């Protein structure tokens, strides 16, 4: 297999540069680089760096020495950045009837970037010695919301989800109940950062999530990374 097989992602556009690179070898990158594989990503340099599986970093002309599969997402110019939602995106309320009618959360097109075998217990950092592995489609999309947006309290997913922050700052806020007065945890996210999974794996394709929502401290773009069980 040849190296540095690359293509644009479906959500690349006027405001966002976004590409997928597979079988990466000595590749110069600028942007938020997410390791979309089970193997470490190595960063070149006199002192090489390591980015663990399903984590990310910012590169500014740095070189990826080696990686199995990465996304590189960059916002080169902030001028009119809120216009990203007019570049082929959709207001999330058009996709989900229960979504509050005035919350300004927008979603980009999806891109299924490949298949992967994952031990979901290991993915979730759970103290399990289960050897169970499953096959997943890796599906990416971007989200946009202006500052102080409530990206909606929810606790159900049929997939494993994490997010890479691309632009601006935000939090994953976690609640004991479906009640905004019961918050007990926050995970802050800054550009280039991928938060740890919050899923608990109870069994074969049995994923439990606490009540959680995205919250934007500033105008923000973040990338969803969803592992959808195959077939
Ligand atoms: Fe979620």
C-alpha cells in the first residue's frame, strides 16, 4: 500500500480545510490532527512526539512521521466564520424534532472515512480484560455553535462518540439526571484537543452514556468522531 493516500473530507469548504490521510509517512501538516486509529501517531523532530490512538494535537508545519489514519482540520481565516453554516450545513432542528426551536446548533455533512476493529472496553478506558472486538464505521462531522449555546441534554447513542475541538472553547457537561440542576462534571475542550470517552460499555453493542450536553464558551467548531457498529 502506498503512503499518504489523501482526500478532502465531505465537510471541507469555504471556511474549513479538512482532509483525510491514510498510511501517513513524513507528512507536513497545519491544523488539528486527530489520530483515527488504534495505533500511536508519531510526530517528527529531534525529540519525536507520540499521540495516542483516538487523541489529537495541533501541528503548525510539523511533520507526522507515521500514522495509520488521520484527519487534519484547519480554520485558516476567522473572517465571517459564522457563515460556515451557509456553506452546505444544516440547522440541527431540521434533523431532530425534539431539538429546541431557537438553539443555534448547526451540523455539517457527514463523512464515513473507513472501518476499524476496536475493543470497545479498551476504547472506553474501562478496566476490563475482555478480548471482545467489534467492527465499526468511523463517521465524522463538524458542529458549529456561537458562544453560550446549549447543545442539548441527551443520554442515548447507538455508537461510541468522542469529539475533537477545532475552533474556540467549550465543555462537555455531565448531569446525574435529565435536569440542568444536577450537573456534577465538566470536561473542558480547547482547540486541537480530543476529550476522553464518557461512554460505559455494558456488553455487546450496549453503550450507556450519562446525561450530557455540549456547551460553547466561545463561538466554536468541533468534530464528532462516531464509531458505528457494522451491520
Ligand atoms: Fe453525545
